C-alpha cells in the first residue's frame, strides 16, 4: 500500500469528476467547454498514473488539443444570444438526472460485487515472467514500441479500416458544412443579430432573456439607415 | 498505483464520469452541449479499457489498442457532429435540439 499513490488518485478523481459535473451544469456553454478541457486533462493524468504514457500523450493531443478547439469553434460559429432567463436544459431535465443516477446505482453495486474476484486476478497478472538468472522479478508493462508493433502486426486490418474511417469523416465534415458560394451570406455580427431580433424578424427565444447592450442599440440605427 | 488503488475504485470513477456525461447528453438543449456529454462518456469508456489492461493484462496491448481506436472514432464522430451542427445552424438559425422539430409528428 502506497499512501502517495492513493492520494494522487483521489486528487485526480476529484478533479475529473468535479470538472465533469461543471461541464454539464454551468449555464455558459463556453465555460462548459473550458471545464471539458480540465476533465480531459484529469483523464490524461489518470492514464499516466496507470503507466499508459503513450495514451496520456494522445489524450492531451487529440482531446485537450483538437476536440476541445473544434468544440470551441463550433460554439463560436453558432453563437446564440443567451440572456439570463433562457433555459439551457430541457424542461424535464430531472428525468435525465433520474436515468443517470439510476444507471450509477446499477453499475456501482455490480462492480463492487465482483471487486474481490478482480483483485485476485490483478494480483496474478502483476507477476512478471520468471527470471532465468535469479534476478528480481520485474513486470514489463507494454510500451509505445509494443503498441506500434501490434498496430503493424496483429491489428493491421483494423488500423487500415480506422484510417479509411478518418478519411471519410474528413470528407463528410467538409461536404456537410460546405455552403455554395451563391447561397453564402454574410455572417451577422452580434449587434446585427440583436437588432434583427429586436425588430422581430427572427423571433426572440425568450422575451425576458435578450438583454440589448448599449453598443448594440447604437448599431441598430446604423443597420436601419443602411437598409433604407 | 496497481498495488495501492483497487481496480474497483478506477471503475467506479469511470462509472461516475459516464453517468455525468449521460446526464449532460440527455439534459442539455444545446446540441454542442450534448456532444460534450458524449465526449465525457467516451472518455470514461477509455478509462475502463486502460484500467482493465493495466490491472489484468499489463504485458499485452489489446486494451491500449482498443482505447486508441475509441479515440480515433470519437474524433471522427465529433468532426462530423460539429459539421452537422454548423449546417443546422445555417439552415434554422438555432442549435437547440427542441426547436429542430421538423420531423415531429
């Protein structure tokens, strides 16, 4: 028993779960995305603790780097004017809460029921191969080299299939998000969007919600004169 | 780590993260918020895979390889998903799931 390892694990677990809870509860979607990065980093730290260094680096690169930036870009491209009174969750969010808590209540007792069996199996698995020259019995955890060998050997076909999948996703994303030049319109600024909403062209999502800042009011007149 | 922290603790952490992600995916109105919940769920699955690899089969590579495949598929999913979000926003000027109800009977 190593108390330092237990302490580090508990700190990482609290960081990951805490930021996960913040992701699903904070009102501002951009804050939510930033908490998501914290959660990803917590998971990467957990991988490091479990001696999966390669996977920890992949986690930081792909999730904390690429996916979170993609999410932030999507939020900013689909910006919505969300005021104070606007709902961020569904009306019946408590059903979702019940489902999540119920699932947790099913999974955890099942896990703890089998905990002892797994502990036995884990103890057996931690013993390395018997050394020939009577040296200390050391366990060689799989490294990045062995992952590479597996990819090029045993898992070559899945590896190729995933590469095709990534190519398809790349082309698909471009095709779906592509807009023809003739139909392309100028992206409205936040002030113009507010102005349109104020004039009732796009129905405001919530009557109490949309707070019009002073700078935007100034540009409302500008937009009106532009169209006149 | 392996001698001190039982496998069940790690799996419980992953279960908690999965349920948090499930709650986020089911309750958020914003489609991007839903996708973030799904990302949390996929991450918790990866924690499970790595934990079972480290505790039960540390000399093999199956768990790690599977986790890497999950990451690749999740990256593809989020790329296509966010492209769809942008396309939906362009057509309907909203990304709230309950306002995109053309197919609703």
